[in-house]
C-alpha cells in the first residue's frame, strides 16, 4: 500500500522550551524511541483508520471515547547539528521535537471538509450527524488558539510559497532500504527572515491575495514557536510519484527564490518564465488528484 501523497512543513522546537506536562510526556516518548519521518504518514493513516473501526467509532484520532484528548506518543526528533543556519541564527539546544498534533490537525481538516464537501460525501465519511461532528471538531480547533500545531500538510503538491523558507542549495536527498526522502532544514530565524522579505516583495508586486496571503499566514504561524526552533520542508509521500530524473530536474526552490528577486527588481519576464517552469513541473503530479 503506498504512503499517503502528502508533503509537510514541520517545526521542531527545543524540548526544554515546551511547557509541562507535555514536556515530560514527550521526554518519556523519546526514551522509548521517536518516530521515523518516513513512516509518519503511514502511522497517521493507521491511527485515523483505527478510529473508524472502534465500537463506537471515534470522531478524531488521538482522543478517548468521551472526546477528550489522549497523548498519542508520536513525536519526531531532530539533531540541531543537522540544521544549516546563518550567522545570526541559533538552533537548539537539542533534542528538537515535533509532536504530530494529529488530533488538532485532523479536527481542522474535518471542519474544512464538512464545509466544502457535498452532502452525500459528508454522510458517507462521517459516522455522526454532520452538525454534531462539525461542532465537536470546531471545539477541538478552538483549543489550538494557544498552541499552534507543529505540522502543516499538503496533498499531491507542495505550496510554492513554502520554498521561500529554505536555502535551495541545502536540499537533502536520502535513499536507504528502498525509502527515498527529499527535504530541507532551516533555522527558524532564517526562515522568518526569508518569509518576511518575500511577503513584503509579493505584497508590493501583486497585492495581498494568493501567494501573498499564504506567505503572511506562514509567517504568523512561524512566530508562534520558539525562536531557536528548526523548520523542515519534506516532500513526504510525493517522492513516490517522482523518478530520479524528476528529482534531478526539480529546481523549485531556485525558481521561487528567483521569482522573489525578479519581483523586487521589476523583471516581469523572469517572473513569468520561472512561474511557467514551476507550473509545468508540478502540474504533472497535481493531476494525480483528479485520477483519484
């Protein structure tokens, strides 16, 4: 069974910066062994399916039968030494941890789904009455007001504004035991600086909508975490659709950074050419959503 076709933007915070009692629970989880990023998506999928086969079914993964939160014990970890950083950026101390926050992320996704899906599809997917499910999921989302989720995800493609955060030259490609992984890691201070500049340039060039709005929201999300955190852009399950030649031809990060530079200098021809290259590259993979 293939891994879900999902890409991720993750934040890893210093464990010491996380408030109790979550810090102690995460520390205990690390002693037992953190989750590997290459199996995180499958693990999340498994947890969701388990909610549907319990009796009675649960609405969300990571919660008890009465709807209260349960600590899932799923956390990713990162060594600060593996994170490239600029001279003004600090990462750590370690360990850096990324809780999967599956219950909150699932609730937010469910609220969006219930608001957009057609009635027959909603009824087929959700075991509870739709309005009750929406109210329960919305209540969980409201709990996130004080604590942002550590993971953003995107199905079938990577939102192009995410590439603003990373250094194109720092891409990491791993291929071990048949498991391929493509990711970038960046210090929080560098990510915030890049997204702030890109937002200003995009706003002045194309206004407040579209990519500019994504950049603004991403910047606000990053501000909610410890300044010595690390950020990771991970292609996740999307690499299953990519051949080695696809990865060799992938200049997405370079193209996005070039677009920001061209916007700043007023070079509309460069902007158009780079955007066309990005559209051509990613449209092939995004088209798979229609087939599914």
